[in-house]
C-alpha cells in the first residue's frame, strides 16, 4: 500500500477563554477512521506532540490555568472580528492514510459546563 497524509489547519476560538475559574472546557475533535472499519475513530486534533485533545483548558495562557501556552494565540478585545474572547495559534491536525481508501471524518465541537448557552466555541 502507498501512504499519504491528510491535514487540516485550524484555529480553535472560544468565549470560555475569559472565564476566571477555568472549570469549563469546550473542546474540538477531528475524528477519522477507515470506512466500514470496526476500529474506533482516532482524534487527530491534539496538542502538538501529545495525545491530549484540544480544549480551552489544555491550551490556555491565563494566569489562573496556564497550559501549553506556546500554542495559545491571543486573548481578543470585545471588538474583534471573530467575536470570540480568545484563540489558539494555527494548529494542524494530520494523520497517515492509505491511498485509494475511503475514510469517514467527523469534526466535533463540544460545549462543556455552562448552561446559559452564552459561552460558545468555534473552529476557523
């Protein structure tokens, strides 16, 4: 078999980045698996060099809960064009794939903790 690679460049943005308590953990997953495979989906949206999923608590530059700060992009002012409070740097999700094989992919954004619906996240 010949192998190739799938890659997806993205930024994860969230309104959770301005929360003071760092208890809420919105997350992003890019799931991939071979079509008709019994194997589970693999999440390739991880903190670079780890198997840790990308979330507001796993990449954060706040003073209260800093984590993987080198991958955090910025806190944004209220008038930012994206209207999100913070964002990661551009990250790349990638996986080795078999040429000529069909894959299923799922892009998932999970909202955790806040019941108000006021603190959303997005992927650009």
